[in-house]
């Protein structure tokens, strides 16, 4: 019974961490590393408040619990 309570407690704490989302700068650097690994250059990544997609940029990530977005501009 103690193991079950311990498992439930640990899972509830982990669920809160997942709901919080990643910090924007951490996610931005991970995305930049993936783009650089593919050989792309001449781009910018910006952290913005959630916006509707517009011409000229593409949303490539969401951070801080979905309150901000990372956009890719070429």
C-alpha cells in the first residue's frame, strides 16, 4: 500500500512539471541546434506571445505552458 501511495505521489508531481512546459530559452536553443544540424543558415528564431500564423514565419514550438510561441523566420 505504501508503494502505491508513493507512486501516486511521484506521478502527481511529475504531471505538474509536464503541465508547466519548458522555459522558452531552453526550447529555443534546442530547436536552433536541430536546425543548425540540418545545415540551415540565414534564419531567426523569436519568442513571441501566442499569435495566429502569418505569412513570413512558421510556429515551430510552444513554451511556458502554451502561453508563448517560438517562430521561425527565413
